[in-house]
C-alpha cells in the first residue's frame, strides 16, 4: 500500500509517518520502481501501536523502548511494567502540577471582579 493508504489504515497522518521514518522509529518504506514508498500490514500494526502509545502520553523515546520490547519475544514482562510504572509516575507528577495551576488560576479568577475598573488582582498577582 502507498503512504496515503497506510495513513488511513493506521490512523496516523502521512506527515507523521514520514516523521517517524526520519527519526528511525519505523523502517523506511520500500521504494517502488516509480519511487513511491510501499508499505505492508506489519507497518500498519507498528503505526497503530505507536498511535496508541502516543494517546497514552508516552514519549517518543519511551515508544522506541516499548517497540523494542514488543518485538523481542524473549523479553520479560517486568521490563514493560517498569516502563509503564515510570510513565504512570510521570503522569501523576504532571497531574499534580496541573491541579495546582488550576487551583491557583481559579483563586485568581475568583479574586477579580471582572468589572469596568482597571484594577485587576489577576494582573497584580502575576506581576508580583
């Protein structure tokens, strides 16, 4: 299949397919005699794997590690679980930071009257 059909089948845009090829996350498509990239079902599965991992917020480097583990039939699942737990801890840290930002912003918005006066507690607190 060509890159357009691959993109459609995998749910990953053709631009991202090219990007993943350029950073070595997926193998370059084989070129036809006319110079078009040609892909197979394995490429669809790999791209779906990448898409699902990206949807879960894994970094490209973590996805590279996950792909390596997925392709290694001799792997131990403990390695995969460790990587997932590491990512889970990172997500928890980010969630905590986002909740703190949200709470601070909610307090700032609550303190502002939002009227026609120029005085604004939000801007005052940001300037502190």
